[in-house]
């Protein structure tokens, strides 16, 4: 994933740039980015049986 830095002069400009960047990505790339961010926050996915297993 290529990192891009953009300095905005206002929150409104930053929000518009974010929206434009997201709309410019193909759907598969947006899904891939969402999965990477999800794994960074929540860690690797767990098996459903492990999650439902009672202790």
C-alpha cells in the first residue's frame, strides 16, 4: 500500500480530499484497505468455533 501525504488548509478541504481519494479507488482496493485496517485494530481473525466456545 502506497502512503500518500496531503496537507490541507482546512478540515473541509481535508474531508473533500479524503472523499475524492476514496471514490478514485476501485472497489477491490477499498475492501483490501478496510481489511488491513480491521486487522491492525482487532488483530487477525479468529475461528468462529473458538469465539462461540463456552468457557
